[in-house]
């Protein structure tokens, strides 16, 4: 049973070829890093805003 599955997978992989299509990114790669950095800084600011909340009560 498993040999027929393997044969089917190998046959399907052979039909599509080994070349993969290149996909254009919507923004340059550095943009993803900048967006992530800004997101983490916003989350840091939100977390920091709750500093000493328990001590006030």
C-alpha cells in the first residue's frame, strides 16, 4: 500500500517539474523587517504603559 503512495507522489512531483515560479514580494524584503520592528516597539510601549499599575492601588 505505501509503495503505491510513494509511487504516486513521485509521479506527481515529476509531472510538475523541479522549477519553481518566482513570486514578487509586495514590498522590498527590508520592509518586512521594519514593519516587524515597529510592531514590536508598539507592543513594548503598550506593555510599558502598564508599569506600576498594581502599585498604584
